[in-house]
C-alpha cells in the first residue's frame, strides 16, 4: 500500500504525463510512474469513479483525458495558523 505523500506524487506525475500526452502504453506509463501495471489500472479506475474519462489512443500511443479542459487535479497542503 502506498503512503499518502507517495500517492500524491504518483497522481501529480500521472496528471503531468496525461496533460502532455506522453504516457506511452500501460507498461511504459507504469514504469514512468514507478508503479506496477495493476496499480496503474487501479488509479485509472479510481479517477474514472470521480467522473474523469480516460482513454488510450492507439494512434498517438498515449493515454489521454477525453475532455482535458475539464480535468484539474491539484493538492494544496498548508499549515493553519
């Protein structure tokens, strides 16, 4: 099981690769993220549960958001005074 901050890092990297359209296939993408292929598919399914549609383009050999303008993933951690 991933620790919280490791998971946040993976999600941030995932989103960056998705925005730039350079994920590669599932094996390559999982390797870039430093996770297993199964963990990659679990992450994709979790994001789909939040209504984020993701597809694989064979033409461009990359995963991508079907509606990229509607996807924003951000995490803000700040200390309360």
